[in-house]
C-alpha cells in the first residue's frame, strides 16, 4: 500500500513537471544543470583535497627523522609531486643554482645576501600562490550556483503564483482545483532552487576553508625550511 502511494506521488510529481508552464520548466531545467555542475565540482574538489591530505601525510612521514636540509631534500626526492615536497625541492634548487652561479663567477662569499634571501622568499611564495590558485579553481562556480539558484527558484515561485491567480480568474472561483496547479509549480520551483543552492553553498565554504588551511600549511613549511637553512649557517 505504501509503495502504491509512493508510485502515485512520483507519477503525480512527474506529471506536474511535464504539465508546468514553459517558464517553470526552463527554471527547473536551469536548476537541474546547476545542481549537476555543482555536484561534479564537489566530487572533483573532494578527490583533489583527499589527495593533498595523503601527500601531506607522506611528506610528514618522510621528513620527521631528517636532521638537516640535505637529508630533507634527499627524502622528498623519493616522493611523488606534491605542494609540500615542492617547497623543499624549490628551496634546494634555488640554493644549488645560486651556488653554481657563484662558482662560475668565482664568488667565495658564504651564505646569502639580503637580496638573495628576498629572492628565495619571493620564489617560494610564487610557487605557493600558484598551488593555491590551482586548488581554488572551479570553487567560485559553487558561489555562483549558491547565489543564483535561489533567485531562479524565486522567479519560478512568482510565475507559479501568477498562474494560480490566472487559474482563479479563468474559472471564476478560488477553490483548491483552481489554485493548486499554480501553487504546486511555485513550490517545485522553490525546492529546485534551494536543492541546487544548499549543497553548493556548503561545499564552497568547506573547500574555501581547506584551501586557506593548505595555504597556511605551505607558508609555515616555507618558513621552517628557510629557518633550517639559517640554523645551519647557509643563509
């Protein structure tokens, strides 16, 4: 009996959508496209941040017992490409390139000048910024869906209410049979807009927070790497 009632409800809902006005169907179609796009982005970004978390754990395991910068560089050389390993590798490449240039120019000064240290810092910051920009790719689209879908739903709601009043005017009565189709269209449009917007807004805030946390982790790692070079007398 319950299954029969559910089947009737589903059939009634589908029939109502197919019999809705063109404007309402357009609103429902756009909301559906927004919902599918947002869920695709959610799945893609979840997988991406899941991979970054795995890279962070692998990096921490690789460097936790390393005593100096050279050992850390050797340890990360065996890791897959990741933002964490790239901070250490990028610092190592900068120091190696600088040492080679100083040897070619017969410069015997040990350590880095203030200008060279600033150049190293800017190089690392540029790499971190590129990584963060990549992780934030497509996230703004979730904000667009979250801001636009409720307005589309409201637009469909207004259309449904208008159809309800038109039903009253055409039948000359305000009974439930005259207003029900228009009210139902309005509620479906509202539900479609909210159904597309709510997951998008939640995901936008979650992924934005994770991107900011990743940026903080990489900046701290860069500071620790440069600080280690200073403690070893290489700056």
